[in-house]
C-alpha cells in the first residue's frame, strides 16, 4: 500500500485549507500555519492519517465488507465514481436522497423498480405499449439510474462510508452516525474532524487533491480484496 509522498500531496494542493475566518477551531491540531489569510494543512498529519485509514480500509475489504463512496460535488463526482467502480464498491455521486441509508428498504424498492423496467425494455415484453409509454418508462429508468445506479447492486447497508467533504455531505454523515456506519473522510479546515472515525486532513475542494486521496483509498481497498481472493484460492486448493 503506497502512501502518497509529501511531494505528491504538495503538488496536488492537498495542503491548502480555507480562509482563516472560515475555519473550525477543532481542526487546529492539523493546521501547520496561516499564509495570506489561508490555513495551511500539516501534510505530515495527512500522511499519518492516510496510513491509519488505509490499513482500516484494507482490513474491511479483506473481510468482505462494503465501503460506500460519497461525493456529490461537481469537481469530485466523476473521479470518485470511477475509483469506486474500479474496486466494485457502491457510490453516490449525483444526489444524496434523504433517508438513503436510514430508510434503505424504500430505496431498495426504487432499485427493484429500475431493474424491472430494465428487464421489460430488454426482453421485449413491452411490445404492446405505445412509443410514448415506452419513452416515459425509459425516461423514468434513466432518472432512477442517475441517482441510484451506483448502489444498484447493494443488497444491504455498507459497513463504512468514504466521504469527500463532510460539510457538504452532512446528511450522509448524519445517517452514517445514526446507523453506526464507520466513516472515512477528507476533512478540510472548515469542518469538525471529531465527527469522523478516520479523518484525513486535506483540501476537499481541489480536483487534484480529491484525486490523490481517493485513488489511495481505492488502492487500499483493492489490496484488501486481492488478499481476500488469495486466501479463498489457498483455502480451496487445500481442501481439494
């Protein structure tokens, strides 16, 4: 598990926090200095936090648990969706529906509806409907796909969430707390790191910063999945 170097984090702008007047005092232990009215994050703290978070993510993936990626900010969503898909993890990058986790049974019904429309459109069972009705169903399916596509294969609640910007994703964070879902997050100088189990002090606005942290999280998960598959293969070989 290769942790990004100090230079890589620096080049990605991970150290740039918010304006001093927007800071959350609870981030004080993670702030290195103030420069021209902007707080600078201590990258040594970031590296230490990445190491702890990476070990925990790898362990969770190795044990077969799911980690949901959450990032609905414009500059984050495509990158986060790509990394989540690369390790087969669920993700929400369009819009967090209130109750997405706390009212999961309702969300599951919407996913089943989407899958049902999919089947009807593909197996030819809609031959008797008009073009207008087919278009309406297609539009409804696309609308559901946009919001729920990233969790379409999720049959139960995730064991953890990886969040980009807990200030922006406060509803998702609140639902995770309510359900006892473990949280990993990029936490900028305007947020409270104590709200997260594994806070990674970092710039959660710049796309390069989001990319380097999210890629690391996905790499840690991938390593855990590879260890899990290796252990399964060895167990099968031993029993045959």
